[in-house]
C-alpha cells in the first residue's frame, strides 16, 4: 500500500510539475481538464449513476470547462462569481454538514448532480485563473491546503480529544483543525519573510491578503481558507458515507480517487480568488 502511494504520487508529480511550469497555459489546462472530468465521473458514481451515465457527467464537466477555456473566459471571470461561489459553499456546506449523511440522499438525484457539476466547474475555473494570475500565487494556495492537512493530521493524532464531525469523519478533531490553522499561519510568516515582493511576479495569496487587509486581515483570511478546506473534505466524506463508499474511486492506486485528493481544494480555490479580488 505504501509503495503504491509513493509510485502514484511520483507519477502525478511527473505529470503535474512540467505542466505547471510550462511557459504556455495549454499543458496545465489539458491535464487539469482530464482530472476534473475524472472527478465528474466519480461524482456521478457516488450519486447513483451507472458507469456510462457517469462517464457522460464527466464529459459534461470537461466540455463546460474546455468551452470556457477555448472562449478565453478564464481571465474574464468577474470577482462577483468567486464571491457567489464562496457564499454558496459557506451556506450550502454548513447546511449539509448540519443535516448529516442521512439527509444527503433525500435530495433529488438531479439536484445532487447539478451541485457536483457547478462545484467542479467553479473549482477548475478558479484553478485556471489562479495559474493565469501567477505560479507563486497558485502554489501558495496549494500549500495552504497541504499544510492545513498535514498539520491537522499530526496535531489531531497528538492532541485530538474533541471530535469535529463523528458521524461524517470520525478521525477529525477540533484540535486537528486548530493545528492546521496554526501550521498555515507559520507557513504564511515564513513565506512572507523568504519571498519578498518582486517586480513582475504575482504575489502569493499571503502577500495578496496582507497588502490589502494588513496582518489582522491575513489571520482572518488564513482561518477562513483553512475552514473551507476542512469543509470541502467533510462534504466529500459526507457524500461517500451516505452511500457507504470508502473512496471516491480507485483511479489513483493507494490514494483512492481524484475527489479524494482535491476535495479540500474545491471550495478553497474560489475563495482564494475572491480574496485576491480585494487586492489593490
């Protein structure tokens, strides 16, 4: 199992890094279109579609995102869209978590599928817009999610006492959440200290927030992004628990499915773009 995880991670890095660092946008766009389409297929399977219709759902997600890219809409998304997507995550996600896994299947299948398509397309648009904004910006958003997850894991194992959402994800604790936020705060301070503003280079999410809202705003922004990353993880866990699934699929040996790897990014990416829209 560990060997599978390592091999899969290395393969993904070997594909992702060259695409991310390419001087043109299309390699990264194509790779992420494949991944987001796979996420659409997984979402269909998690919500009761058979194999072929699930493929159709994945193709629909890919087609919608690809159409937006081909029409040059990635860099023309108004900030209101990012704020609307973030507000929907905050309100809808909070409601879904309050109702729990038993309430999820009570929603109509059509509504659940539409939610998935909208969430995946919004996340892909934010991902592409973040890449267009600048490599350092996008990497810093990734690092928010990665650090929050890593710090939460170790903090939860060491200090975890109070369960966060036992009916959805029994392994998560409030102490893990606070540890994740603390880890991201330390990362932000380190990033700002080691990566000063440079002419012609788009600033990181940390610098972007700090320049516009100051240090108190940066702290609030970190708390907000970390909370959304946890919400994304919990919402995907809720959907899986509602149907008794352990992973969203087996597409990534040792890691589960695409949604298992990107769940925390789904709300965080639009929120990061919303916060970036505040920059002067």
